[in-house]
């Protein structure tokens, strides 16, 4: 499973693997066009996340993805369409993908065979498919959904943790930032309430 958290992509492969995956299905004859400077200039994105949308387009995404990102908004329908295209692309190499509501996904073998070299064979295929359809769509959808006004991450998370009773009033934003950077927290980070504060600190979309 690959899970995206606050702009950082954390790769974790869950389950087993796939047999004989070739890249030809997703990359053969691929006509991928890097978005040009004019694409970035044509962005109509406004609001707190405009710079992130602009940076994504300037990074050089496919024309398909640039068309989604250009207005600075990703609708659930656009997200579903990007996932559909990734799934089709992976299917050409014998893979399937299941997206989790909370973020992340699992790769599966369509023929049910799982040799030991799953990552070596599947990861290049996955990357090729994402380069065509979803380098930034999912990540920006999830980030704008959980924090649409781009409030300070430490501030909204600490408030959520305090409200949930996981930390005391003396737990500071500075301490959260230090623990986040270190990847080690002084509160039970796998607690259901802690997970809620990670995924939906403002209580906007997820039911605990």
C-alpha cells in the first residue's frame, strides 16, 4: 500500500506480488507530453492551494493530468476518472488496484499468482501508469479535502489531539512538529482518535 500523508508519500507494499509483469502495456508507444510553461500560465487556480497546483503543472505532468489541475480544483468525479485510467493501465500488465477511502491503495495480481519479486516488477509499471494519470491528482485531492483553507498543520492537529484527550494543554505545536519530523510521537499515534486527527483534523469529511 502506498499512503500519502501531508504532502509526503510513504511507500509500503502490502500483500504479495505479481507474476511476469512487463512495462510494454503502459509505456509502449506512450505519447506523454510534459506540461509546458504556457500550461502553468493558463492555470485559473486561486485560493490557498494555488501554488501547489501551479508547481505540479510546472513539474511536467501529462496533458491529461494538467487538464484536471488547471482550475485548481479536483472533483470526486475527476479523482474517480484518474483512478479508472490507472486501473486500466495496470490491467494491461496483469495488475489491479484497490483504492482505500482513507488514502493509499493495494496492488493485486489479476491471475492470483504472487512470486517474490513483486516490488521489482510491479513498481515500475505503477510509476509509469501514475505518470500518465495520477502524479498529483490523488495527493492534492486528499490535501484540499482535509484542509481546504491550508491552515497551519501543527495548529489544527494539536487542537484535534487536545480535543480528543490524547495530549494535554501543555502539548505545543513546536513539540508536534519535532515529533512529526522524528517520526516518533509521545501520544498513542495508532489510537483511533489519533488516526482521525491525522486524516481529518478539522472534522470535515470522515466519520470516526
